[in-house]
C-alpha cells in the first residue's frame, strides 16, 4: 500500500529493527465476536468521543506541519501555519488526564491497532500518559496518520505540496517539477479529482524517490534519522526490552516491499 511508505518518507523513519508505528489511547479496546474493535468499558464512551474530536484537530495538515517542524522540517510555504496548535495539543493531552494510557502497535499495511489474546502483552499500560505523550507525540503522529487510511493519504499529499518532509530526498522530489505540479493540481482540485487519481500520483512519487536512493543518500538518511528520532525511538526500545523481551511485537513481522522499504505487518506476503 501507499500510506505506510509515504509516512516513512515524510517522517524520515527507516528504523527496521523494531516497530515504530503506534498509538496510545486513553481507553482500552476489545475485539468483538465479528472481529471488530470496540471499547472494553462502555463507561469510556464519552472519553473516546472527546479523544476522537481532538484527533481531528491534531491530524490537520497545519498541526502535522507544526510537529514536523519541531523535528527539523523546513516547509517551503507558510500557508498552513497553525497558530492554534498549542491549544489543540492542550485539549488532546487532557484526554489522558487521571487515566492510564494503552499503547497499541499498528499494522502498517492495515492501519489497525493490534491486540493479543487476553491482553497478555499488548497493549502496554502507560502510567502518566500525558507526560510521556508530550515527549513522543511527533513519532506517534505517524501512527495517527496511518490509522486514517485514505484521509491520511490526503494529509501526506498536502504535506508534500508544502515542502514539509524530513527525508533528505525531499530536495530531489521538489526538483521534479513534472510530478510536483501534477500533485499540487490534484490536491488543489480536492475531492473533484477522486482518490484514484491521488493514489496514482502518490505512487509515482514513491517510485521516483525510490529511484533516487543510493548508498550515500541511505547513509545520510540514517544519520538524519538518528538526530531526529533518537530519544523517541529509544523510549520505544526500552518499552520492548521491558515488556516484550521475546520480541513478539503483537504478531508483527518486518516485511520489505518492492521499493526496499521495511514495513511491520501481520500480512504474510506483500503484494508486488
């Protein structure tokens, strides 16, 4: 699929030794008889609704730009400047007040939180979640976009149009005026152009940036990733070492797609 490798490009996350797509919820999930996910406790319904509403604000393109800028992104435009981000963030973090957080790993191909039988390992329970999430929110944002599916693709497309991406390959993409002009036109036309056309141009974006990779750029990407995400990925690694030392990862396994991007999924075989 497109959304996971695009997320990894925009966020410049190539870490492959552990899963890095996750979300911390202020309530616990359970799997119903039909396989769908729902609340473990119906008393959490109001909290879940408020959390979903705050997610809408946090997933706005301007909010994501703000977070990526805090990690070193330099958007080429300022048209999506978000002066309300701190108020959005305050409301978002208040969802975790006086409760435990539950960290769910995400299947990067399916965009869904993963549960294990009887909750033996997953989700991880997080004490004082608002304090922790304040520190790891930029990385968690990748998972928040991943869960949105087609709407997440639209956000990623807008970020690319704004020049807001952490990958060192961003400059090569921006020099390809053919692709970028078409992408901007599709984004500008919005829903009138349809999801299929957006997916087509985003597929071309991935194919192009993949063709630009060489050993020098791969090394530079890893160096930049170390600077951008060291502390947040280290936090995840500590959690895994503490609670999942057998590296079960909720059944996730690393799979490499045809562009040599490592994705963590429960899907056995990736489609070419």
